C-alpha cells in the first residue's frame, strides 16, 4: 500500500481503487499533535464512527466499504473506504455555546455570521442548532470562522444548502440518540466529500470524542465549564500548563493519559451499550 497522507490523527493509504483509513492513537489540541499517544484511542474512534455510520445511513450515504477487509496490523482501528473529493470547508453544527463558538459570540454576538440572542453564557443551549462552518486549514494552522455566504462562494448555492442540511440533520439525529443515553452533544464537526456521481458522502469520523463535545446530561448547568467525555479535558489541561499553543506541545503525564482514555471509553460504552473490549 502507498501512504497518501498522514494527518493529525489519521493515516490514509491507497489500496487499489480503495482507501485504507487508519486511526492512530495520536491526539491533537489547538491544531497541534501532542507528543504522547492515548492507548486504544484509534480503536475507540473507529468503532464509534462505524456505529454512528449505521445510525445515520438513512440520512446520508457514508464512505465505508468494510471494517474487516483491512491489513492485519491495522485491524480494529482501520476501515476500507471509497475515494472521495473532499469538501473544502469544515461543516460544524452547534446546539450549545462553548469553546471557540463562545469566544466568537462574545466578540460579535454571532458565530459564522449567525446572529444569536443576547446574554448567552458558557454552555447555554441555543434556541435551535446552527450551522457554523470554518475554513479547513493545513496541519499546524488554525481553522477560521466563515459565513454561509462564504461557503456559497466556495462551493455554490446548491452544495452549500446541502452541506448545511446534512450537517444539521446529522447533529439532530445524533443529539436525539445521545440524549436517550444521558449524553448531551454540544457540537460536532463532520467531513463530507463528493462521490464520482456528485453525491455528498459522509466520511472520515463521525460523532466521536475527537470531533464532538459530549457532556453528561444529569450534571449540565449553564454558566460554567462542563464535565466532558471528549478532548476538552485535554484542552483545559494543556492551557493550564501555560503552553502557548505553538509546537512543540508538552508531554502528557500518565494520569492525564489514563483519564483521557477512560473518558473516551466511557462515552463509547454509554452511547453504543457495548462494553469496551480492547
């Protein structure tokens, strides 16, 4: 196989007409790959994505060909998938206000050009989920908020409308399923690409702790930072070290590694109802 691309978390190999997408145990925050891996992280992301692809299959086609027809050394953390031409924007849906979305709101009262009500605070639920796209920056650079009109200029009005529709439908379906299991999905980022016939296809990962914010519903209280089953714990830790968010990133202590692994596994088990077995 030929290595085509090595990203922050995933490696992409060519295998004939197919791609082999391998989720590593690498972890990144603030667009920087940390030097310390999280054991089993790649497997958690892969298995959870596969579960979600099944839950969402009637909403949008996905790129998965097989979860088992992969090289033995990648078993459990790789999928065989279709080649796609990837959409050049990040498709993000937000149902709650936190993170960079909150910071953008505090500056302008809006996120990606979407005007929001006055007086919102950390972790507030939005009146309805909103589509807040960003640029898709190269590794080491930062994504920037763009407006819906910017997306139209980039991909055309019809495709922009479909990107918004699919993103919000994926979020809404995911949020409903998660809520039944006591989990709030605050926001999520999805990847879409074009199949050769022009169909938009869901790709990469979906509704994982790397691409979403997961909060326990029974402890949600607006106005403060929430307990999270996702990368936010790492972001908070990294910020607390005084790191300037520029490479190189600090090494992770053993207790932080163990905590991140435990939270990823717990949300996997809560969502799927399947006990983790590495």
